[in-house]
């Protein structure tokens, strides 16, 4: 597994939303996130690894503002082109959260299909923790442990999914409480089925 280059998604951004299975997966995740965490119209939340905004588009009607954080210029450009259709205030921040800091505090952190691109998950969860007030929530969706076949090539992939107990333990050790991991979706690819979990909890 190689290190993530500055814009690993450069060649993928334009076509990213064309994959029906990808869109279905993120819709399933967003539906479950909304059922688990009570997003409210006065909330400001952060989407880590927001990509083209598939997840945040579904959450936007229920919150005040979303700060979309993504390292990829090309993914951010696609998201920018959708701004008019996003149903809340939107701030796009081009930032590698593993290396840079982010100003402000958020009522909630959401993320889908991104944490497997981050080497040090404990360090990332500590960043999330610092960005939240007491009772602020996390909702993190990602692949269950897979055999390495999910991505066509694994540049920028640091984890072949996660064991649910392991990621729960990392969140617990960070200080998060009321933790729960549950099935959110199954991504159906021509060469296999890939289950996806949702981890929720609060500070
Ligand atoms: C597989 S995409 C998921 C996009 C979106 N969340 C979704 O579910 O459609 C992963 C995204 O995470 C971003 N990413 C990976 N590592 C990152 C980091 N350290 N900081 C910020 N964004 C990162 C990538 O640029 C990419 O846009």
C-alpha cells in the first residue's frame, strides 16, 4: 500500500458520480447517519474526505452549515460545481487533515469511505475529538475488512477495510462514548460484494 499523493483522485473526479453502486452506497450511509445522529437545522458539521459531495448533499437539508474537507483539488472542484444544489451553507476547505489543522468547532463530524485512506486512524480520531464540543457526534462509514480487491489499484489505500472491533477500540481509546458499529450498506461490484459499516458515538 503506497502513500497518498497530493491529488490521487485527479483522474477520477469527473467520472466519480457516474457509478450507480457508489451513489447507492452513500445514500444508504446517509440514511442511517440521519437515523442515528439527530442533525438539526442549527448545526454546523464537518465532512471529512467529502469528495464530490455525495454524502453531504444528502445531509445538507437537515443542518445549517457543512464544512467539506478534502485534500483533492479535483474532487473539490466537482463539489464546487454543485454548490447551488446543496441545501445548506457550504464551505470547502482543501486540507490534508492528517497534516494540517482546521479552525473552529463542529457539532458533528461525518465521513464516508475515506478513513481507509488515512494511515494513522488514532491520530485522525484525536483530531475529530478536538474539533467537537462535549456531546458532539461522529458518524464514520467505511469498508469492513476486505481482501484488497476493492480498489483497482491501491495507491493511497492504507487499510483494506477495518475490523469492526478494532475501529471501535480506537474510538473508545480516543475518548468517544455511546459507541455503536452497525451494517450500513453492501457495495455490489462485478467482482465481489463489499460490506460497509457505520461507526457512531459522541464526545
Ligand atoms: C473514496 S473518496 C470518498 C468521497 C465521499 N466521502 C464519498 O463517500 O463519496 C475519499 C476522499 O477522501 C479524500 N481524502 C483522502 N485522504 C484525505 C486526507 N488526509 N485529508 C482530506 N481528504 C482526504 C480523497 O481526496 C477523496 O476525495
